[in-house]
């Protein structure tokens, strides 16, 4: 059970770093809902999305 949760979190972070910067709808969702939480882990996770969004604030 714990391994499944860790796996889901890993997929969530991977999508944030690889897929979301190139997909406007997904990027906007992550910037609005997830980056506040992901920044607690590492600010690098959402950095590519912020660059792709033109650095606009959340």
C-alpha cells in the first residue's frame, strides 16, 4: 500500500516536470493547485512550468 502511494506521488511529480510545461491546460492546473505544495519538496519541480508560463504569478 505504501509503495503504491509512493509510486503515485512519483508519477504526479514526473508529470509536473515533463508533461505539464508543454500542455497549457495541465500546466495551469498544476500552477494553480499543486505547485504550492510541490514547492515545499523542491522549487525545481515547478520551475519549468513557471518559465513556460512566462513567469506569471500563481
